[in-house]
C-alpha cells in the first residue's frame, strides 16, 4: 500500500525572473508559512545572486553579472547558503531556521524527505537541470519537495518548479532526483538541501 506524506498547507506556485529560481523557492516557503510575500529582486540582492549578461536589463536593482546562465557562478550556491538564509530570517524577524544537508551525506533519500515533511519542514534544493528537464539555457535549478510517496521499493516525490517554462508541480522518481542532485567539480560546490523549520 502506498504511503503518501505531504506538506499541509501546500505551496502556492510562484514564477521567477531569470536566475531567480533560488529566491522564488524561498518566496514560496515564506508564503506557505504565512509570512507574506517578499520582493524577489530585493531578496536576490540580499543573497548576492549572479545574473546572466543578457538578462541584466530585466531588473530594477543592480546585480553581479556573469557571462551567461550556464556560468557556474550564476544564480546562487543554494546548498551552501544556510547561513545567509538564517541572516535573512533574522533581518526580517522570521521565526524560522535553515540547515544544509548535502545529498552525498543522505543514505536513504526517500526516508529523509518523508521525515522532514512529517515535521512540516520545507525542503529547498538545487540540482542539474539536464538531469530532469534535458537541455536548457542554464545549468542549475532550484525546486521544493512538496510530498513523497513510498510504495514497496518504489518512491517518488512531487516537486515545485518556479520556471514558467516548466510545470509548476511535477512527479519524479526518487532515484532520478538523487542523481540530479550531484557534486559538480566545475562549479566547486556541493549540491543538496536547505531544510527550513520552525525555531
């Protein structure tokens, strides 16, 4: 029999500006938790998000500009941003805490997801875009895990995606998800989750 573990309430889908998948995921987390909506550009400025040269004209704020969205320095090294996320919470008097968890340190990903969702923790992660969506004009992407279903030896997750070119929610096999969350030597950073919980 299938065992479904889902966040309640669920996320309201929000869409990103270019290179802002990271902070848009955080927007969805904060909105789900009743913390209101925060300005995407101001959040990206706080987190030091890098934007592609071709997109630099899309913003009111000025951002660190990189060659293109395939540049490893574009976006945000999400899994290594727990301290910055906690600084954002402190600055805005938000009673949440963020901790990092690299996928290489998680033995049973389905169980890790299930336990955190049971505790009403948000699971924000970064992954290889090609590993899930195929070829795109950017290298890395962020998403949120909304639910996990385990049925015998099979397990899949429902993931929230802020890219308007993708489905807002999609179903993915846990093994495929794990493979897409990898360590990239070129980017010189590890990939995994930011777990957000109540203080």
